[in-house]
C-alpha cells in the first residue's frame, strides 16, 4: 500500500519542545492511516520537511510539495493493527551548500588573499540547508577529509563529525576536500536535486624553519643589550614567547611573557646588572619554532670623575640658612642597579644619607639645612661611588637682619619723613624682595615690595602719620630677614 499525509508546525506549536534552545526540537503529530486492507507488518515511511506550510497532500519523492526541502529521512518500522503505533524519526538535514572555515585562527594567516598555514590549524566543515540555516545536531552530515600537498590530516571524530586538523609537513600548495556522508536515507542522493555533499579549500603551507637569535652590539655600561629574533616563516601576527634565565631580565616596558611581532623578526631589550657572567635566553613563537642564545655580561664599573650641585634660584647656588632646601647632585657617571651613592656634607650645611640612584640615572636629589648665621658661610657636598669620592663647595647666604634708621629725632603728624633700611652682615649676594608693613597711626608712602639688587645693602622708604600717636614699622625680605622699629608722632 501507499499513502501520504502532512502536518504543519510553527515555533509556538504546542506539540513541539526545545524550540529556541540548544537542544534539538522535538515535535509529534498524529496521522490516521488505514492498514486493514494489508494487515500489520513492516512498512517504509518517508518523512520530509519544508520551509513553507503545506495545503494539500504531496509526496516527499515528488516535486509537488510547497517550499524548499530542508530535511528528509526514510525509516522502516513494524505496524501492529488495533493499537496506536509510535514511530520515532530523526530528520537528517539536506545540505544545499557547504564551506570549510578556520575554527580559531591559530597557525593561520591571510596574506594578500592567500591563506597561509604554519604548524597545525583546526577547521570546521559548515553545511547549510536550502533556507541558509546551519545544519547542526543529530542528523548532521559526517565528513571524510582528503588533502593533497605537504600536510597530514586528523580526521573528524564521532563527537565532532565536522571538525578536523591540518598539520604542515613539507610546505607548498595544499588542497583540502571534505566529503559528506548523509543520513537522510536512500532517497537523498549527493549531486541530485540540489543536494551538495562536499566543500574544498586551498592554502599555502610553510614548513618550520626555526628562530635565529642575534645580539645587536655589546652590552653597554648601563647593562642594556638588544636581541633580534628572526624566523623566516613568521607572519605579521606571530607571537614570540621570551624566557630569560641567569643574570639578565627583560627590560621594563616589554610585555611579559609574550610580545607580538610585526613581521618576520622582532627586537627586544635585556638588562644585565653590574657584574660579570652570562644569561640564557630562549624564544618560542606561535608556530612552535624556537631558538636559544647565551649572552655574556661584562659591564664596566661606574666611577665618579666629578660632582656638581645645581639650584634653580641662582648660579652659583646660594642657600638660605634655617630653611630646608632641595638641590641636585649631578654625577658624571650613570648609576647601575647596585650603585649606592653616599652623600655627606661639610661646613655649615647638614645632610647625611645613602642614596640608591634609579637605573640609568645620574642625578641625586638631597635636602639640606644650615644654622642661623649673619655672615655668608661655605658648604660642601661630597659623593662617593664605588670607592671614588668627589666634592663640590658653594656659599650659604646669611640671614639678613635689617636696622631701620632715620636722621630725624622728633616726628610730627602730617609730615613725611625718610628712613633707611640697612642690612646687617653685609650686602646680600642674591636678589631680595622686601615688604614694608605698618601698624598704628602711620603708613608708608613707598610702594611695596622693594627690590634690593645683589651687592646693595640698604634702601630708603618714607613714612607719614595722619595724627599724633605710636607707629610700628616692619620690613620682611623674601629670605626671612626682617627688622622692626617704633616711631612716636606728636
């Protein structure tokens, strides 16, 4: 006997489960078929699905069904009369197109439109039905992979029937072909009725050639060295993994442990501390090629030939006693990791410390103070590096005490009188700004602040009072020197 029937399903059909989920969608349908004329026994059932609803009976074997055929399966089952018979059918996807695509991009690079293989890469065969939906899950095609050229193939497994690996051996042009084994039954034939059962891919394979390491120049006094790693088979996306042992370390700023190359070679820096010896460097790139290099470390010992101090306020430097002051100790040698600069003082400044200069630095910053004095004093800073001591001396300017004088002995209100501010201890050797302030009945008619040039030990200012009474006058310079006097106006 033969007969046909149909059922239409939608994504919201209550007889379907798993719609929109990762699991396969399972649908059930009841069909009324009269087997009484032929009795029970074995029957062949042909099931097909389409991307459009059916409005009339049609045969999966014919072309009268509506829409594009997406899946088809033929099963043989035993029918028992007088009861409901349940027939389980797993639909097999019918591929209308297939392609081979890289699975994760490892070991591959696209250069000028050509796919290049380095080492091993994984691929997946993707098959699509006539509605351009990817065929996945039970009923998906299983594939057998063949290749021409210098590669070996790891075939798909039952757990991943569309995933395979390609490993380069001798390099050269490679052709890969994937052939599908369909589970749709004898009524679905490859190459017939729009059924596509395979895909192909061409690529260029490169054999491993190894990394060559070369040292660019000798290690400098500071312990820096440049190493170049070259791999003729590298790609612009090659990743080099660097490993260093012994007395060297990767330079600051270098990504650890990997650096992404921008071509077939990449340069990076090493730092070697101030000692004799060697370190070992090994490099492995993403194509599993490797290279090693032993680097000899011979770093000269830094020593001092001179020491200088500097300050931003004046040159030569002058420093004000009783105030902490920061200055720079400048060395003619550049410090390495182990260089300890011992800084001490002589004379009227007080500083004693041990400074470890940063790698590559030649300047130490120290703070100093000096006691109160009314006369300029000499100060010395000494620095010792690797047993060599150098010293520099400079002048500490004295605190200035200002004496406020006038040639008048009596003072009347509403009259202007001249005063002189005299710096005790001598004229300053540095520029000063002096402010004049008053309290009481008087005020200064001289604009403030007054600029006192180096070598000038006095300046004039003028006072007047609006009414009889006591007036207090104070001058204060920019280095802390001051003077005060009181005037009685009648």
